[in-house]
């Protein structure tokens, strides 16, 4: 009896020191009572927790696995698995963490499991979203939604995350029900999440006059450019944002999730630097800068590297002579030099290529993909050269060649390919892509073009019967004008506005 009392007292004293975060002393006392077999499993569990607190993750995971293998305490075994999943998350082994959580019996720790499982899901999938666009595998997202749709959200972030995926997969009735049942979470959320949840609710209910504000902006600070591309429409345009325009844009910053900076050429614009530096205070915003890659001063390089900003290079040929013929005034050598300067972004998978494809470069697609792999670009986006008349898109002579493009890409590419060219291959492509729902672009985005015109997306201009000039129209007047509300209704009725719909841009993981 004396031995049992002594061992119990030593064990409880060790736990007391552990709770007081006197971890070294606690470990000494756990070692003292380790000879008492009746506490063997409990000591292993307590040591595992201490090493987790000390951030000695290797030791901690080893002790947790030992405990799981020898213990009969189902509650503590479940808690051990949850902490192990946190360790895997800290080690960036997200798939292992997810597999561990999905394989456990969660009945005894349901609320803890739900919080951790949703957090792991957010960690894995959220960065693949750009508002309503998704750059991962849709099949993986469908499987993930089967799990997270059963989880009760705890806060505005949770509610937004589940709603966003539900709407992306066109489960509009589920989204509406989920948000209305958890409306208190929306009302308690900060400005960003409150607006984002309201926006997802308005999408799910097919509301055409919105109370929510835009969540994404494409911003051309000016039409100024340092080269003259043969396909460019902005050569003779002289336009830039006014100070009043910029103040209006700043008023949207608390609600924004994504900004694309384009032009013109943003890196030569004083107003671009003013605006992007201002926007960096809003941590919800993800940024993409579209550039020809010819001028990259140190201040630009510092901004994009220090803030992990995605940079999209416009590259239509990887043959030096042809590149410089297409992008007149550009230097291929300077392009390579500047790609090398941004290599820290390549390691973070934050470099992409945009290629405008026409007759003069369509057979270079393989070479562009090889170039992308060589320089560690994550994504290549092929966009067609198009005009308002689809028959004048400069690709008709090579239509048969394009029919085999998908097979070619799958055979050759080791990067993600966003193949927008296939919107030219089937006049009903938009119906196939949005058959279960409708294009969400006019509910989420505003685009300021190089000439000061406002659109939901640049490709949405194919529906336009009138234009909105930024110098004469503030955003909110446009955002809920009769014209744009009619446009939203048209999309609800027809899934998309035309075969040029950006919803038809399918990202393939190859």
C-alpha cells in the first residue's frame, strides 16, 4: 500500500509541475515514477504532451504513437491522434494529418475533431482559391466536401470556407441553409468575413441587386507601357487612375480577397507602387502582378518577394527572335535576367506564365511548357487571341491542331495548365462547364481596364451593350446598376454570357 501511495504521489507531483509549465522538473519526476508499471501508459502520454509544448515534435510524436499502441483509454487515444495531426500540420505533412483524422473514431472527441479537421481542410485547400476560381483538382474538392459538409462551423471563417466550397460545387440550397442556420456567426464576423459570407449567400439565392461588395479587383493603374506588343489594344490609349479613383478603390480594401495588378505595365507606374503598398495592410488580400518582365526595379522585387506575391509573366514565345518580334521593344535576355531575380517566388510556386496564342505561335506550345518546367513556373495559362467576332480570332487556320491540344498537354507537361483556348473549340463549352450552376464572376469581381472602362471580367465585354467609364461612374453605381443586375439575371437564366465566358476556363492538373 505504501508503495502505491508513494508512486501515486510522485506521479501527481509530476503532473502538477507539468501544468505549471515547469517541464524539466516534471520530466525528472516522471522518470522517477517510470519504474511503477501501473503508470507506464500515463507517463508516456504526459511526456508526449510535454515534448509537444517544448516543440520537440519528433520526440512528441514518438511518445504519442507508443501511447496509442499500449493504452486502453479510448478518450486519451483519440486526443493523442488529434495532437499528432497538429504535429503533422506543423511539419507541413497535411495529407498525413488528414488521413490520421479520417481514420480515427471521433465519437468521444467530436467537437475537437471537427475543429481540427476543418482547420486541416482550410490549410490544404483555401490557398487554391482566388475568390470563386479554384486551381486544384475538382475531384479532390468534391471528396473533401463530403466530409466538411457534416461539420458545424464555429466562427465566421469556418462558415465562409464551407459556403465557398459549397457554392463552387453549385450546391446552392446547402449554402443557403447553412448560412441562414448560422447567421449569428456572420453577424459577429469582422468586415471581411461578414461581406464574404453575405456574398456567398447572395450567390446561393441568385440575388441580382447585391448588398455585398466586390471581393476581387483587376486594377490597371494606367495604360502606360514600356514595350509595344503586336496584339495589344492599348497602344494609342492615354489613361490613368485619378486620385479620386484611388480613394474609391481604397474603400473596398477591407472586403477584398484578390487583386490582379495589370495594365499597361504596372512596374513602371508610380500609382501602382502607391496602391500596392497601401493594400499590404489588409492581410486577407492575395495579389497577382501581370508583367512583361522587362522592368523590375529593386523596390518591385522587394515588394513581391517579401510579401509572397504571385507574379505572372506575359510570354508568347521562348524563341528569342520571335519573342522580340511579338513584344516589340522587349529583350529576351532581360526577361531571363528578371526571372532569375524572382527565383525565391518560384520556390514558393508563385510564378506563372500567361501566353496569348495565335497562328504565329500556336506550334510553340510544347516549347513554352518546357521553358516553364525549366524555370520552375507553377502554372501556364494559354489564352486565345480573340476579337468581338469569334470568327476573327486568328486561330481558325490551325483549328485542327487545337483539337489535339489536350492530348498534347497531358503527354508533355509537368506544370499546371490553364487552357482557355478550348473555349474556341466548342460554341457550347460554356454550357458544359456550368451545367450544374452559373458563372459567379459578376457577383464577385470588378475589372478596371487600361482605358478606364469597368467590367466584371475582361471577357465579360462580349455581352456588353454599353460601357461604364470610371471617370464618370463610381463603383457602387456600377455594381448595382440596372445594367449589371440585368446581366446577372441573364447569366442565371443562361449559365454564362457567351462562349467566351471565363467560367469556361478549365484548369487541368497534369
